[in-house]
């Protein structure tokens, strides 16, 4: 099994690097050519100028791009040259409908598709410790598991194509709620003049402890908001959740509030900050 990787942003770069360390990365493509050339040289793999050339040369194509339109554009490109029996694994965060559309495009060429979004942030991508939720054929998943195991310590097959992205939507809704709760609670603590780092230390060991408090609590109260997970990207993901909720007839009031809060922060120029920048709106 050898893989090609398309999309070398903050998350993609980390994941491609762990696949390279595992000896399973054959080549890379990125719309910003200079990034792909530099990383290909660093990792000792091929640099491809076109996604079609990459797809023709590998057993598995891994995608990690920003939006639904980008996923479909890359899938259409690789479908031009992909070999029958090959697999495309999309680790982007898009709608379940986009995943199903991508699978249909590739099926016409005899190739398989898995929607396999991840959770765990930039740190998890760099360390190969992500959690991965997978939609698609279970047997296809087993063929590419060695590649996926390089980036994720938890790989769970959820169901047919689209189920991975729907599960990721659940994850993003949870992240919105946790962000709201942690930033609001710490703003309350700061307003009461508590020693913030000691407060975070004690809370992290109790029932209110969580990953976000552990990894973002102390940085947010210091006014540091380096991503992490960019606020503008979570805003994009939550918009997908809103659309899916409307289709299912489900209310998401907390998500709706988070989308509004993020829009305020983006208008102030904080879209590239970590999502913990929500603390800017909460603190006294």
C-alpha cells in the first residue's frame, strides 16, 4: 500500500508527515506548489504538479482540503486518471451529501471512497494521535487501515458513505458547546479575581475536566490564541451542521449562538485565531 496526499495545510501537513514517517507516502500535491515541493524534498517523496498524475501513481489518495467545493474538484480531477480498485480517503470536514456525491463520481471509475474526517487538532495530526470516524465499505477500510493507522490511534467504522461526516458534525456541535461552557466559566472565574491557573488545575481533575480545558484553558486566560483549530474553519463546519439540522428538523440553538459569536470575532479580524478566542467576547 502506498499513498498520495492532497492538501498540505495545517492539518494535512501533519497527517502527511506521519504517513511519510511510516514509510507509506509516495507523493504529494498541493495547490500552493512551493509548499508541496518543500515538503516532498523534506520527506523524500515525489512532488506532483497535477492531482491526476498523483492519482495514477498510487494505491490510495488521501484528501484534506478546506471546503465541499474543493473536495469535489479534487475528486473529479483524480477520477480522470485513478486506477480501478484504488481508494480515495477524504479526511476533510464537509457535508454528508458531498461525501455521497464524491463516492458516486469515483464508483464510475471503479474506485472506492471513504469519508474519514478526524478530530484532535493540529497537535493530534502532528503526533499521529487523531480520532477518525469512517463512512464507507468496511472491507475497503481494512485495505487502507495501515495508512490511516499512521495518523489516528482510534479508527471507528460508523456505517455507509456519509456516516463519517455526519459523526464529525456531531463532534463539531460538541466542540461548540464545550467552547461556550469553558470560556464562559473561566470568564466568570476571572471576574471574581480567582487565581486562574490554579482554578484550571483543580477543575481539570474533576467532573468538569475536559480536553479543551486542559489544552486551551491556560493559554486563553493568558490572551494567547494560536491555533489549534482556526475559528473561521469551525465557523464553516458549524454552518454545515446548521444545514444538516434543518434537513433533519433538529434545533441547534447553542450552535446558532456560536456561529453568531464567531461571525463577530471574524469581523474583528480574529478568524485565524484558535476557537478559544471566543474568550475575547466573554472575559470581563
